[in-house]
C-alpha cells in the first residue's frame, strides 16, 4: 500500500509574487549595471580616440614646424604661387574664438629623389635614379627643389628620369649649378603647406591643386603664436559624440600645448 503524506504543501501565490519581485529587482540591477558599464566603456573609448587625434595633430605640426625654412629659396614665387615673402612660417590670425591658420614653407619631407650620376658645376639637367622619382616633380606646382643641402633651383621640364633646372629664375634662360654634386646627392622638394581647421578636422593643403585633405578628426581649434624662432602651438580636440551626463555642451575636450623651436629660423 502506498501512503501519501498530507503535510506536503506548494508555494502560495504571495510567495511566488515575492520571488518574482526579488528576481525582477535583481535582473533590473544587473541590466542597469551592464548599461552603466557599457556607457562608461564607450565614453572611455571616445576619450582615448580624442587624445590620440590630438597627439597625431600635434606630432605632425611639430615635425613640420621644426623643418620650416629648410631649403627655402630666396625668390618669392614658389611652385607657381607668388608673393611668398615670409621666411618659413606665417600665422594667419582667425580672430577671437576662431582657429588660426598656419602656413609652412620649406623641405618638410624626406628627399624625393637622388642623383643617379654626378652633376658638375654649370649643369642645367640632372638625372634621377628612376622616372618614378622624377614624376614627383613638375614645372608648375612641384617645381622648386633643393639639391645636396646647398642650392635651390626650379624645374623647367621633366623627361623620363631627367629634370631640366634653372638656378636663377630672374635671368633669361636656364642658369646652371654653382656647385658640383656627386651621384646619390639628395633632391628635396620645397613645399608651401597650409594647415587649417574646417568642419572640426585638421586639414592640410599642399597647394598643388589637390585641395585641403583631412589628416586628424575632431580637432576644433588651432592657436599659434610666433616669436622667431619659437612657435607656441595649442591644439584642442573633442570627442566625436556628446556625453549626455557630462557638463556643458556634452563634449569631452583636451588641449595640448607645445613650445616648438623652428631650428632653421634661428
């Protein structure tokens, strides 16, 4: 015979409701913790990106400021643009509350080519190591060069790997080099580069017809002061998105400042 105990009881409705309520509170707490942690992580990611953007912008500008004036010719028409009378650096004040614009002239990049054969004094043509190197120059917007860390010239024609040059554009005809240069001598390209802020990004215009290219995102301000040879540079970056729990307009910001010596302008 099977005996069934009459003392076994199920859960009451009140007990079930209490258990569900406690479970709901626990689930809500876990969900809120998850949302809070996700939001904190997202904000920290944006702050990290903001800091990286500011460092990239400062690094690029600092390196180019240090090279300002290196290899700049004495004439004032550079790569087809006339009236460049300043030496190395020009700062265009944006006015109160607006970013400044920074212009840098000089050989700010590594050599763009090397001589394949020696060039004696009086040469008006030089051979580079390849036509690929020669295509980095032209007779209009990429015409000003600096050879062997000694002498400037203008490219008047490009044919294959050969550059035809003129060392004194004020005179009629092509004038030759005053110095001799060995095979392997460096050929730099003189640049006039404009840095500006537009649509919350740092942009670089090499003034060769390609327009201003974006090089660092979420940069909203650039301020510069120049007392030769020292440039005081300040860059402000912000997060891409707003943080609704953050003060002010919701954007986190960082400002980096640096005192940079333009060593070629000392």
